[in-house]
C-alpha cells in the first residue's frame, strides 16, 4: 500500500453539487441563527415567539416552520458526504486515511473551540469535530446499512426525548418550577453579558454556554451522527455525484418527503407553537419529536430540490467552497452588530429586519467569495485547516493557469 501523503484536491476534482448544497445550507443556517445572534441564545429556537406581532410574527413563523432544524441537518448530512468522498479517494489512491482524518478532526475541534469561546456560543463545529471521531468507526460499514443506521441514530435521539419527558413529568412540581427558574437565570445572564457586558464578560459567558452545549450532546449528538451516516450513503452510492441515476429517489424526496415533513411540522406547531424557557413535559417532548421528524424529512426534500436546481444555483457554489470561513465571518459580523461590545443592537432589531439583514450579509458573502476564489485557491480558514491537516503549507494564490 502506498504511503504517499494526502494533498489538497484540485478544483477539477470537486463535486460541484456539494458546493452548491453547502452554500444553500449556509444561507439557511444564517437565517436560523439570526434569532440567537440578536438575543439570548436560550430564548432562541423555541418556536414562534408570542411577543412578535404583524410582519415580525410571520417572519418568525416562516423561519420556525421552513428553516429551523432543516438546514442544520442538511449541513450535517453534507459533512458526512464529505467524509465519505475523502475516504473513497483514499481507498482508490491506496493512502492512509485514518491519521489524515484524525488530524483534520483535531484541527476542526480547535477551530470550533476558539469560535465557541471567542466569537459565539452557538457554535456547531465543536460538535461536528467530536462526532467525527465516532464517524470514523463507520468507515467500513456496508453501504446499504448507512441509511438505516443513520435513521436509527437520529430517531433514537427523538425517542430519548420522549423518555426524558416521561421522567420529568414524574418529578415533583417544585422541582419542575426550579428548572424553569434556573432557565430564566441563565437567560438573564446571557442578556447581561451579551447585551451590555464587555468582551471579557461575554467570553466568560460563552465558556458557561459551552459547558451547557456539551451537556446537550446526549440529544444533539445522535441526531448529528445520524445525518453524517445518511450523508455518507449519498456520497458512497453516487447519488450526489450522479443524480441522474437516482431520479426516482430524488423525485420521492421532493414530492413525498418534503410535503410530509411540512405536514408534520404544522402538526407540531398546532400542538405547541412556543416552548416557555425551562419547560419540559410530555407535550414539549412530543412537539420536539415532531419537529425532529419534520426536520429530517424536509432536509431530505431540500437536498433533492438543491440537486434538481444545481445548475441554476451555481452562484451559491463560491460561498459553499468557503463555507467554514463564511460561517465564522457570520458570527464575527453579527456579534459585532448586536453585542454590547459592538454596535449594541441586542434585542433591538425586529424579526423581519433580522431576515433582511441576513439576506444582505449572505449576498455580500457570495460576492466576496467569488472574488476571493478568483485569486486564491482556498478560503482563509480553509487554508489554515488544510495546513494543519496535511502538515504542510498549501499554496494559497492561484498560478497563471488558475
């Protein structure tokens, strides 16, 4: 077996559809994260906030129903697809994949921790990095097992939420009240640190939030791992690279999975449109299970539509090629706009204006990404990630041949 070390792939070797889908997922993630950038993290992602009225309420409802939990899962799926593509190329080339991949995961973990502590506590990169070590154990799993394994992990997390709902419902009323009170204390701390505090106070709060987010891995982890495995199947089967051979599958995802997911999501909204801070009972657990199932189905539908419209959505590809850099820039820009140590717009921007702000920021990123990639081979953070992964400094500027 060859021991030739890995090299960054050439532009001609990239799967163009993956870059388009990453760009699409990046837009959805920004739309979802705006609520958490502009207000307390623990008040975000809890449904349709009853304090919004008029167009702001419609904007909040749109994000909750069509965006939240759908593009985060899509991004996770694409991470798994990227893993499978790298593993396939290593096998074809006869190169050692494990050591390369471990360095890649460790480098991502470092980037994620820095992001979570120095920029924004809603970081997902740390979770991806930690679960990427688990994903490595499935490298040799039979290809046809991957969808079932992924669905089992994803839905297993939902089942665990139901079990937690049962257990918490059995707790004394005063214990449940204490849980709600503790949640309000955490929200007040975030409001003070991020809305009015100094940068160092915000860092201290981010450390506290990081500990909480790592505790949530019990639920979030299986979901993310499940999407990794489903994404690995899409890559290993050739469905992403050669979608014309899977027309029936993608048609079913577009016309069956996505509408079914929307119906399940609307049922969840009907059951419980908003979850009060610290509340967790059978009703909230059931609503969570419904939103998780809707997120999976609608994510697969968005994937299928993205593949179908890939040629029309090529303008998203530059942002997708620089997804890591753009994700971090979104955190930098938004925290500087909203946090107290920046422009101080914390909890001062209406929901509809938040979405407009997100769209403008993303379009600027698309333009800047295109300009950047005409001159450089990688995004700046991607370049650093590759340097740490390959243990060499890859050339940054494009040569005369591009």
